[in-house]
């Protein structure tokens, strides 16, 4: 009975994983057949859209100082914990397991594809809110929309960055599935103000990913991930001190 319940509340995540696998698989198959100029332009186009999405999400904040503080503290913690090196270690282990079936070009892009796709698929309000909604009410509509977007993104990523994108489905399973399973606890801890600042903070990271895809600046975005936890914590402290009004609970 418990296993059936667990399957039910993460069904949105399984749909998302299927979309990433299908899109990544098609992108990997089509990638070698697509001209380099076409693949590069597709990736840059995705970078522009990613940058635009990041800018749009940052407008959710009600206080830019909260976002700035979250990013700064998150960056310090991320560098201290060496999150980016941890992700690279995981991708290297995966690369070793599948290296016999990869070409030299695919090997070179494996880590970049795995890390970039993992961050794109797991950062943003649709991941957080969609997982919470799925876990609390079983409503998978938001995650279904995200799955379609991720499927097309996986196709575009894999056509340029290779098979590493497919393995980002593991990150989706662990991160998004974990958030869904913990949604019951999050219900009593999160409110709309907290989610708004988490969304804006995630928007900053998505902008950074856009810059990477456009080959403008290499940023260790993975080391900014703790900021997603710092943002609601700052809001909670400010609400407790009465500096900002108490937020409206989710749901």
C-alpha cells in the first residue's frame, strides 16, 4: 500500500523523466546528422530563451536584497561544499560506465551535457511548485507542462552536447522526486512569499545558464544551488522579526 502511494505521488516526475529520455534519445541520434552550424544555432537559440526566462523569473521578487543575500550566501556555501566538483565526479563515473559506446566528441561533452541539463531541468518555479502540487494533491498538470518543455530542451541539448543529457534524468528523479515526497512537510513550512523569493533566486541561476549556453561566460552555477534554500530561510527570519508581513500559506 505504501509503495502504491509513493508511485502515485511521484507520477509527475516519472512523466518528466520519460520526456527527458525520449527527447535526449532523439537528440543523441539526430545530433551527428545535424550540421555543426545548425546545432550551434539551436543551442544559442535555447540560450537566448533561457536567458529571457531567467530575467522574467527574477521579477517575482518583492525585495532584491533578499535575492542578492541568498545568492551571496549560497555561493559561499556552494564553493565550500564544492558542489560543482561533486556533480562532475558523478558525471565522470557515469562516463566511465558508458565510455565504450561513445565517440571522442561525445566524451568531451558528456560532463557539460549532464551538468547543464541537470541544472536546467531542476531549477525553477515549475519544479518546486509542480512537485509540491503533485505531492500534496496529486495534480500533475504543472509537471506535465514542464515535461513537454524539458523534452524539447533535452532534444536540443543532446543534439549538441551528446548522451550526457540523457543521464540528467537521474538528477530529475532524485531532486524532483525528493521534493515531491517531502511536499507534505513543506506545506507547513512554505508560504507564497518564500516561494516568490525562491523563484527569483532560481531566475538568477537560469540567467547564468543562458550566458553559458551563449558562450559568453562560464559560471559555476551548481555552486549557487544552496541559495534556493537560503532564500526562504531569509524570508522566514524577516517575517518572524516582523520586518515583512507574514506570507499567505500555500494550498
